[in-house]
C-alpha cells in the first residue's frame, strides 16, 4: 500500500525501510537487511505488514539515511542508490557487527556524510535533523544481563523535511525526553516490543507530539517483533491522531 500525505508518497518496504518521495527528492531510511528488498524475506507466520517487492532495485534514492550498524546493509543500499546518491549515516557505523563482516560505510562508492545524534544538515534541498536513539539502561529493552540492546551513542533517529513536510523515524530507540517536543507531520515509530519502544509507548508519544499522521514500522518481521498494530492504531486514534496501517 502506498501512503500519500501532504504531497509525499511514502512506502514502508518492510522492517525499518521507508521510501519517502516528494516532487524532486527521494529519501530512504535503513534500506535492506534480512532479505526484505530481495524477496528472500520469509515473514513471520502472523505477519500483517506489507510484504516487500521481489528483487527490489529502484536505484532512485537522492538520500539514504542509516541509523545504526544493525540496519546497515550494503546490498540494500546498492539496490536503492545511484552514483548521485548521498548517504547520511550515524558516525558509529564502521562495518563491525557481531554477526556480520561488512565494509566500512565510508568505503561505499557514494558521497557519505557521517552525523552524530544531535545535528542539522541539508542535503540538496532536504533539511535533515538527527535525534538520539538508544535504550535506557534501567528500561524494559535490555538483554538478560541488563545491557541495553542499543546503548547510548550507538545510533540516531532522522527527521527529514521533503518538500517542506517533516517525516520522523526515531530509529531503534526507547521514547526519550527530547522526542516529546518534536514537531513532525508524519510520524513513523517502531512498535516491535523487543529492542525499541513498544506499541503502547509509541502510541503515548504520538498522542503527545500530535503529528498529522502516524505510520508504524519495524514490527512483525520476526516473531520477536510481534505487535498488534490494530490495537496501536486504536490507542493513537483515541487521542485524535489519524493512523494508517500498511497491511495486507
């Protein structure tokens, strides 16, 4: 399903991948991982998320935003990028991951701009802001030994203003104090319960910041990301905020 909002065309391609298209600019967040752009992804058996296109290779990105190393996929970037694409990546991404051996993102054949977690830059005619993205050490999203899945300084979220419309994707994060003062038109929160804000936390944040539309992402790709998107939508709608679900 394609979402049209204030002149933008927005697609959730699965997991953490969004395509945000305006009149002159196309922005992707976290393209790839787990075969979601190759058709090799086998969705969780009760998945209700929009399935990815088989062998997706649009190569139409003006900008690719990468939040952290878990979502860094060189193949996914290649499938959406072209020689004019600019990669905006969190500065901590160097290719090292527990499970994967990847080239440093700065070695990819594109312009790469590394950013911290509290920055403002403009790429082409698209303003971009970054926000902190992490799990609190004393919060609910930690490993059995109490270590956060995403410690502070591990990644960032992205707000992009395409044709003047602000779209916000928080990345893999708890709800953090700075999130509650954001001004965004389209809010795309993760609602999988394991390593990010869950559906209840994301719904409460949506009620606080009051975007014009909410599109939840990063859920039901795997069993440990199972979330009831309809209950999420009901909670958000109760606060008077419109929600769209990208579902079969």
